[in-house]
C-alpha cells in the first residue's frame, strides 16, 4: 500500500514576491517562502518575522475572560480552594503547571488533578468532581479539556461547584453551561488567533488575572518556558501567537532555573544551548507524555513543580524508564497492527484503516496510528478493547477532517473530540464493524486516489547558484520551525552528482557532492543510503533539500540536507482545489493580482498620496442618493485588522473593501481569495494597474452580480457600486479619499487607525524632504558630476540616498527633491527614463524658503498630519459627516 511520493512545486506569486521583497528588504526566495506559509500581506510578514512579545493580543478579547477572572479573584479573596483540572498530555501537564504556579503567585488556595488515562479517561469525570466537593473545593478550572463536558458540568453545578473551562478543542454545538468558557474556537468568540494550544489558553487566563491584580508582562513571562514546551508538543500551527510564545520561550527554556526542566533536559541527553523545536518534540515531550500514556500524568506536573534538584532528578529518571517502556510497548503494538493488516485484506484495502485489539495498550495507540499513516498514507483509527468497550485514537491525512468525519458518524461513537488531523473517541466493540463500514463509505465520497498519494511539496525550484551564504542565513528568520511552518523545502532539477558514499552507523546515511553550473555543494541525506544504487546509474538527479550552514573546523559553508532524490523528470505545479465553479471569475482575479515590474515601485505608494502629487487625476463626484441612517462600526483601534476583516466578510453581506494602494489591493485580495472567504459569490479587485480590457471585464462581472466581495483603491473609476457593507481598511491621508461611491450600503466599518500611524507618517514624511536630506542629495550630485558641473545619476541611487532619511522614499521623493533644488537655483535637471541628467550652478546660494515646491510639500505634509489627527479623534457623528454628508 505504500506509495511513491509525487513531487509538486508551489505556484510562485511574482507580484506579491516583489511587494514583500521591496517593502521588507528581503530576498524573493524568502518572500515566496512566506507566501507559501499563508503570509500574503506586509503586516502579516512584519508580525511573523518580528514576532515581538508585545504583539500578543489582549486577554480581554477572549469571550468570558472577564467572568473567569472575576470568579477566580473572588475565590482568592474568600480563601476558597480552587482545583486545576488538567489533561494527561504534555499540553495539559504544562498548562496545569503554569496555572498552579500563577494561582500560587496570587496567594490562592490551589490543588491540581489530572485523570488517569486508563482508569478515568479523558476530560472531566463525575467521580473526580464528587471527590473535589468532599475536599471542600468550590471552583474547578479546567486546562486543555472540558469543552465537550456538557453532562459533567451539569453534575458539577448540582454538587455546588462552579466550573471555569479553558480549552482549545473544537466546541460541540451545545456548549457546557459552565460559569465561564474560554475557548478561542467558540463561534461567538472574537479572539483574533484561534490556534492556541491548551497551555496558551491557560496563559491568556493568567494574563487577565495578573493584569487585574496589578502585575505585568515580566510576571507572566516567567512561565513562557513551560508554555513553549506545551505548544510545541501539541503540534499546533507555529504561526501567530504560537510562534511568538515559542520564539521567546525557547531561550527562556534553555536557561531555565526550574529543577524539573533541567532534569528533563539532562535525562534526554540534550545540550541546552542547542535546544530547538525538534529537541522539544523528540526529546523532552515524549518523556513527559510517557507519564500520561503508561501511568500517572500527575508525575509530569510533580516534575515541573519540583523545587529541589534531587527530587527532580528522581522523577526524571522514573519518566525516562516510562518512556523506554512506552517505546517497547509501541513497537509490539505496531508489529501486531501490521500483522493484522496482512491477515485481513478487507480492512487493509479500505481508504480508512480501522483496527482494534484487546492486546493494545491505550496509551500508545495514538503514536502507532501516526506510524501507520506515515507508512500507508491513510486516515487511521486505532482501538484498544477491554470488556467490550473500546478507547480509540485517530490520525489523518490532508483532505480528510477527522473531527467532521466523526460528527458524521457519531451514531456509532459514545464520545469523541479533537481536531482535523488528530482525535480521540470511545466506542462499543459491537459497533466497530459498522463504524468501519460507515466511515469508509464516507471516505469513498471524499477521498480520491490523488488524496491517497503522498505529496512532496516543494516551496520553490531554484538553481544552486542562488544559495549564497547570505541567502541561507536569511532563511533562518523562518525559525522556530514546526507545524504549518516547516523548514524551507527547495528543489533543483538536473543536478550533477560528483560523488556519493554511505556513511554513519551501519552505512545508513548518504554523503554526496553535487554541482550545478559552477556551484559545488555538499549534501547529507539521513537514512537515504538506499538511493546510492540509483545515483550510481545516473549522472544527474532531481533533489529536494533543506539548505543549512555547516560549520567544520571554524569554516562555514552551505550544506544541503537532502530529503528526497529521484531520476530527472517532471515536477508538477501544485494545483489548489477550488470550491468555486466560476472559472471566468477566477481567471479574471488571477490576472488582476499580477503587475508589470515597472509598475511595482509606484504600486507601494498610497493613492491618497499619489493624488496629492498628481492633482490632475480625475475626481469622481459623490452620489446624492446615499442614506444618512448608516451604521458605523468603529474598529480603528483593532490590533489585527486582517482577522477583523475576515470576520466581517464571512457574513452573507456583500462587501466593498477600500484599500490605500495598488500593492495593498493585491495583498488583501490574495489573502481573501486564498482563505476562500466568499461563500455566496466571488471576489474581484480593482487597482490602477489594470488594463482597460481588465476594467471592462470587471465591470461586466459586477453588473452580472457574480462578485460578492470587491477590493478597490480610492479614486476608482467604476462609478457608484452596489454593496451592503463598506469596509474602509486603512488610515486615509486626505478627505477626498472618504468619497465612497457606493449606494444602498447599511454598514460602514472602519479598520485603519492607530496601528497604522507610524507607517502613514513615513509616507507623509517622504512627501516633504527637508534640509538635511536635501543637503545629502546635493552632496551626492556634486560627487557624481563631471568637471563641467554636469552629470547623470540613476533614480535608484538617488532613492537609496533619500531612504537613509525616509524609508518610503520613491521616485516622487526624488522628483520633489530635485525640483526644490532647482527652485533654489542650485541646478537644472531633466528626467531620462531611469536616470536624471543635471547641471549644477556652483555659484548659487539658494534660499530654501523661496522654493514653491518646498513650501507646497511642507504645507501638504502638515495638512495630511492634521487630517489624520482629526480622523483618529473623530466621534461617530463626525465620522458620519465625513463619509456620508458633504465635506
């Protein structure tokens, strides 16, 4: 059943590559890698590459946070005992630990409890709640569990217990009627980042508690080492807040003073100075997980709470023994599962593997399910049977959502929960056969042979000559790597193999040297020795690899970590499955998201600024039929306008989104189209880079009602548009941008505001170069001139000079600067394509204040700043006057 991988390369996006490269000063390779990871806008890229700790969101954005915080602080004031009720995996263990430590920091009376996997199962259970009441507990706070505990919460309420749930799993249709439910995946929760681990949700609660108690970032930051460990172990996407927490948590973890973490690192045989996500995932996490898989997960909490090194070392030794036992049991279960597949062709030929046995330890079936998915590339359900009841664990492949599949087959299951790729469940033994049949029937409808063929997805095909030391070092900015942010998988075709040999223990690895043109690089392929025969018969091969820097004897060089090799042949483009059937609309949008290279520089400049520079552009009169009963939704202080935008357009209302520039139109439209946010219609985009034919085609699509979401720049020529809601995405530069040209809309949402001030100021300052910058331009011109006082200079060189003062300096900043110097009588100039020819008047002593261009630029800068201050301070009434009434 094992299949050969199909090599696919992700489709490059040249326009977006250029925009990100120019705006961020990064290579096009890194820009494309960001795009491949779902990062389509400059805002997203800055957040991803920066990942500053102060970018974490306010805990108060999470639904029920105020209720949870107030209830816990009430317990603290009354001296009421609190029980932290966690899960038995690493996420639950670390989440329980940080919450216990934080509650102790607040002088709460706190206990913790983690159910025994084998004896009590996952999540809240009635017996544990009854025992808590007997011990005088009044409040239970869950960690990484509880979202499916509707019945258990009812039992708790009947016992007089209040329950605060913190969880990150998919919520059921009916939420438990707990005192508070913190889960960013709640449909009614507007928290911007939905993919926190359980320990991450626990941290948000701690942030809220500490803020209310007068403590700050430095206080909750003390727990970021444990949060990092739990986040990596739970294999949640390493993007957004998870990336921030892991990036800052890794150095905290490597120098942690916690005896438990030090003991765990030592017993794992890992040097703390090289601690990364791989070491956490394959070294630390399995030993903590072993506690919950093979015995009592509370042992993991004891280790992390340990205050002396002797106790920590003893517990770490016990956990290590448990991990060794787990490995032995896992190998036995895997062997039995493979034997079962050989013996039962009916089971092995299904698109979904559903296996059950009374001999299998329930603590390892999840790991074995993952091994079987790796081997056979099928969704796999492993069930451990005892006395007619089954405890199950499932793992999946791309294209098959486990949670949704179990929702569809829930009649056969007693309980279930989890994610698209991993889930747990319970089932009666006599229903397994029917469940296997039902889920395979469902898979027949959803899984094609294409889905069941494993892919090797390449980020890009490159020439080895592109892999300079600087480029490879730049790619390190992608770290920390993990789920949804893998290492950069690059490929090259027709690489010449100079030599290769088997190395390592038992000769299992492959050492090789390859050449492309004049570039020769070393490569190492771990566990790829089986390819040596193929290499011996082929002079050239296709390679998939991750580039890295190898340091040997103090010398650094580029090295390829080879992942796959194949005979030279086809590498197919990765074609994204589309739900839309309107091919004309998709084609039109795709063409609109491209831009000629000579237009890219101007595409970055806001239309509000360009309109000031080129006042001859036509202004379009506002319609007289706009209603005055428009609802204004003010999100000018929203910390993540993209997330808010997604929430707004996911409604069934048609949406007009007004953006500031051509580049921003391309970014936002790409983001929306890749998220497939439009369920009732298509997406269109207008920007000044469209040709006349493209504008005509867009107009036809609008008139036919096939576009439900339209992204437009200010001063568009499309006339009055008919949409239900208008979303003003940016911070405008002048009142004329607020002419909406839209009829029949009932909502106006404002997204641009205080978070865009700094970048807007950079654009405004680039409008008006001042004395110090002008002096440097003049100095550069003198350096470049001939003995006759004349010269030629490239636009690029002048731009680079001005960008030392104004990061957003463009050809227009150059034009303004030269015009000012000409007004002052210091030179005469003429544009010649991408350069200027000029002649200096070395005898002139110009007066800056005499320059009309300088005075105009200064006045324009002040007007823009004045307008933006007024806009940011405007009340609802003033905003309505600005957007809806005449100016």
